[in-house]
């Protein structure tokens, strides 16, 4: 019979029987010891221990009706014979009397209640409480589908449309009934199947429910006859880096095949959107978002295609902008209309300026990014994508972006539309097909797009005004391509579908085509339009090479001598030729029609044309008005570097008249207002390129292309002051109280006290000597100078900022390497200049107070502090290649003792941040000296390197200087 200790008693009973058997055996053998004969045996076991320390893994259970709870397992000390609970658990939940486990599926709602569980044995018990609540489930929310619109085809299975929802769902339902062949899973909400009959586009509402409530989502579904499935889908901007409040350049997909609907997963960051009909990703982010990959899928009734390269989007917080620069690179395009200036540089960064005030009204980029020209003034066409030429006329701006055109208002730059035309194609890198073209009408009233599939004309708002079929991508002559001019009220086409001897006039807005001028296409080659579209040129080699100028009606206006290598053009009643490449450098302006007496200018270095204005750069800058029947010329004196620019340097020019015009400085990204030259005080738009950035505790200084050094407390966007000097190199003391700046021509080195900006010392250099490079110690007390003698040899010297005494460190061949000073200025490291291609001679010499104390194998990068120098090591790749390869770096003491070898990448220069981290301006990143890993990287797009200024990294990014906490 089993009692409270049944298991143990059974074991003891069996043990007693065994003992009797053993004793009987021993008695038969004559052995009595141990069997109670002549001895005494204790048969009473030790008493059991009362249970104690009872507890549950889940002392509080929040259960949901009809949902199984996880088993709640007890923990207890001692032996337990049974468990009990008071009061009774909610219906559906049970307590195991043997194990104490609480489990089950609650079937009724129960308020929060404390339940007492008792664990007991024969000598005692232990208790604990468990709180249990049984509630209705939280209603599901945020129901959405991966395909909010399904373009289905009869007898073709659709891609499963999978729901996304927050919360628990017990069932799904849809109304009205889905098209025949399609079904909704009531358990998981997936829409799938193969439609068997046509169904018009209709909205279907899917509802996800549980006992607590429901959530709904609408899906558009149509069933049509099958289409060929789309073939490819790719985005030119595979990476989108932006910040809160910064509008992104629309990312327009390139496709092959028809796509009628698009979807994206996961959802884009707040403020960005995917156009479900065009696939364009656009918008202005309103909240920060971590780097995320997104998958875009394009659909039609025949199938779908997923994007080949996932677009990656990162949204960072709005940075602290210290100053707007203007165009950070060499300007490639200028446009002037209605008191507005439009500039764009070779990175594709564009700016809309108010001409009167010089303020920036809007800016953006053409979707190519600053890396398009990183480290280069003029990008190589073979390795970089040149941005499309933007246009501005009337009240309209058109910016060419990969895959389309973004149209904006010239009043304030707001977006009017993004045009994606079936006649417009570009590859994934943004290269336009050579068979495609677009133009903004010269009065801003429309945008024309042309390609092999036809001619398409759009309003600035993005509406298609008309389309005209025909091959406008290639001419009947396979060696020629159509040439277009979007004139007010008509698109003028040469070498188009009507042949290579005819000018076609396509009327806007009705799209009616008429035949304009004709010429002998066998003997004449169409060569271009007048800048105002009023006429055109052909070229003939029948006899002496000659340019023939025609009106649009076909009247020959003039023949002028010249070849295809000459620059030529026409506007109004004037034509001109410029023979620059042949060495003559002569500008000839010829009259046509009722115009009288032309003009000849000699020794012209370069000419510029814009509308009815022509400019010639020589000893003076001559601006000529071509709008009337007589010529009007005004001469201006332009400061360098315009006069120093060669004819091969691109210097864009734009004009409203010969008294209102602008021109860009070479390479500095600065726009000069021509009208200001009459007053003798040149006015510039923008601050131009960043020439140098320096930083110290609580202060940063920026040298700009307009010849100003502007310094800030990086926590405040208001400048502390400015210094007038065009400086190519700045150095700031660690405490920010001393700044050293060299002139860009190397003839001057000034020391200033900050924040006053007063000059404390000035050093001049006279030809043949010039300052090649210098360094200011972190203490602001010592200077290291490399003084070059016409690049043939250089003197390396140390001196206090007062200039004397001077300590000579040596003389080297060529320009020599910069002198690297320790923070206190007592130590200097100089690299041997013999580290050249094919030679593995690398020595960094260390000086203490001007005396050599060590020679270290390698190339010194910079001082971490007064006791540590970072040195790079290099080795020959192979004996035949004769090229040096970076193999690592080592930290040395001033005497040359190796201290550590951090796994850093190759760095050119460094700025200490902490005792264990350094900033690398060339990579715009902070590295750990222990792990070699980055502890901060630039979270903003584009961005060249800068400097550490207290808790900030100050650097250039997309036409701004920004301060970002690291």
C-alpha cells in the first residue's frame, strides 16, 4: 500500500527482504556476525528535510486567452511529496501535484490574481505566490502588404503577396471576393494563386483579426492579358547618404521591358517615398535612419523583376553648418536668367543664386556625389561620369539626373516635377545614351526629350504635352546624330527623321511637323545652331573649307572662311569665328542681314558665348553685345587667376547683357560678378573651395578660395573673425590661440593671434626662394619650414614663431618633405626624400632641439605626443615591378625604440585626438591605436578631410563646412 513516502518505503522494504535473504545464507554457512546474532543493527533512517525556498521562474504571468503559456517551473530545496494551489487557477491552466509546473492554455478572461502554491512533505511545507492575469489579446496593427498593387495576368501564378503586421492574428478575411483563381489564406494572410479570368482594377480590403480587434489594408488588383515580363531593373544611385531636412536627388531606375507597378521592402525612412508607378525614390527625410538595404521590385501582368543592386539609404542627423562655400570644385556650367544665377561644378553639385544679394536660394546634386571628383580638379572622362549640363531660362530650371530630368522653379528652387520619359535612357552609372538628348526651351516653357522611340515634349510640371513617333536617336546617315534646339513654340531638328538635308520644325504644343530649311546634304555637313536658335551652320570642303550660315527659313546669310577645328557661332545678325588652335588667336565677328561693320580682336586667349553676348579674354576681358544691328563692346580688367588661365582651362561665362554677366574663377569654385569690376571692387558669389582647414581646442579655421581665412568656435555658426589672405596651408596651435598661414604663392608666412586676428610676426621669401611647406608646433611656439629654391633644392629649418634664431636641419634635393614637429616643439622628424619609385630607401631622422638623436627605418607620419612617433613601412612589391607597397606601421620613441605596431591602414598625416586615438584627414576618420579600427567615420556624403577642433571634426561636405561631434 502506497503512502506519502511510497517510493522510499518500497525501496526500504526491498532492502529488508534482501537483508533477510543474506542473513539466512550466512546462518547456513555458520556465519552469524552482521545478521543480528551477537550484535545490534539500527533500522531507523534519518528523518526527511522540510521543503524551503520555493519560487517560480515567472512569478508574474501575463497570459492571453486561448494562447498557451510557457511552462512555469518551480525551484525548491528539500524533498517535496506534493504541490497544491489556492485558489483554483483560471480555467485551462493546471498545476502538476507531483512537479509543481504551471502550464496550459487559458480559456477565460481573469483579472490579476495572486495564487498561493504549497510544496509539502511529511515534516513540513513551503509556500510562494504567483500572480496571473488572463486578458484579451492586443488588437493587431499596421497591416501592410509587400505588393500593395498586383498586376496579374490570366493563367499565370502571381508572386505570393505576404502581409506585414504588428501583433497576433488568429484569422484573415477579404472583401469583396478575390478574382477567380486567387485566394487569401485565413491563417497567414498570404494572397496567392493563378487567376483564370479577366478582372478590372479594384480595391480589396484585407482584415486581420484576433479576439481583441482587427486591422485592415487595401490592395489594388487587376487581371489582364499577359505582358512580356520586365527584364532588368537597376538604380544609378546605389548608395544614398543624406541628413534630416536635406532633399535627396531623385533616384530613377533604369529598366528594360514594361513595368507598371513598383514595391519596396522594407519601408523607406520617414520622409522618403517610392513612386509606385515610376519607381522613383525621392523626398526629404524627417528622421535619422541607420544604413539599410532596400529591395525594389518591378511588376507587370507578365511577371516581375527585382532590382539588380540594392539601393542603400542612410539618414544622419542635421549637422552643425559653419559656412556655405558655394561650389566646392571647378565650376563646369553657369546660367543667367531673371536675376538668378545657376552654377554647377564637375561633381554635379549645383547652386541657385540670387544675383542681386549673392545669397544661395537652393542647392543639390545631380546624383553623382562628391566622390565623382575626389582629389581632382577636372575629372577624367574615362574613369568618372561628367554631369549633364543644367539649363535655366524664363522661370524654369532643368537639372539632368541619371535616368531623367528634375525641373525646378528659378524663383526659389522648389521642385516642379521629375520627368522620366520612355524616350530617355541612361545606364546604371548615369551615362546618357549617345542616342538620347533633352533640352529646356530657351524661354523655359517646355522640356523636350528625344531618342530612338520618338520625340517627347513635357510641361515644366511634368505633364506630357505631346509625343511624336520616329527615330530621333540616330539620323538616316549612321555617322550623324540629330541636333536639336528647343526654341519658343517649336523644337528645331537637324539630321532627324526627315533626313540629313532638312531642318524639321515641330510645333509646340500641338506636335505638328513642318519642313523648314533645306541644304545640300551631299556636300554640306550640319555643324550647329546659333546660340539664340535663329539660324544654323553647315560646313563644306568643296573648295576652301568654308562655314555657311543659314536662317531657319533656309536663306543663306553668309559664308565665312574657317575649318571644323575653329570655334564659331552666331546670334541675331552676327556670326563669328575664333582661330585659337591654329595659333592666330583672332576673333572675327561678321555682320549678316541689316547689321553693319564687324569687328576683329587679336591676341585673344579664349572666347565665351552666351545667348546674344560674346566675350573675349585677352589683356582685357571684352564683353560684346550682339543683340542689335551694331556691336557694343565693353572692356573690363579681371584680377587673376582669370588672366592666367590657358585656353584649355574651362571657365564658364553667362550673361544677361554686356553689363550684367558672371564668370567663374579657375579651380576655386568662385563666381565673379562682372558688373562689380566697373567700381574697382570685385564682388564674388560664394566663398569658393576649401584650401585648408586647421583645428585646436574650441576653434577651427578655414582658408577659402576668395582669399579669406574664417575662424569659428565650432559649437557656434557665427564666425569669430576673418583674415584676408589667400592661403594654401593653415596650422593652429592646440589651444587655438595661434594660427600660422602661408600665402598660396609661397612668398609669405604670417603668424596671427586669435581671436583678435592681429599679426604677431611675418616672414617673407624672395625669389628664387619660396616657402614649400611649414608646420606649427602644438604649443604654438615653434615653426618648421621647408624653403624651396625653384624646386631644385630645399632648406629645412626650425625657428621660434618670432623668426630667430634659426636652426638648420639640412639641405635636400628637390622640394623635400614637410618637417613634423612634436606638440611641445622640441622634437622634429624629417623624412628622407629618396623614397621614390623603385627605391626602398626610407629613413625618418629625429632631431631634439635641432640635434639629431635617431634615424628610423620608415616614413614618419606624425607625432602622437611628445614621446611617440608613428612611422609607416614599405617594401618593394617585386624586384621587377619596382613599386613600393605599404606593409604596416610602428610607433617609436624619439630615440628610435619600437613601442607598438598597431594594425592601421596607410595614413598620410595624423592629428592626435586622445592618448589612444588619432584623426586621419586623408580618410576623414578616427582610429584606435590599440585595435587599428575606426572609432568615428564621416556619416555625411561627399566630404573631404578636415581637422579636430575640441569635441568636433570640422570638414567640407557638399558645398558646406560642417562640425560633427565624434
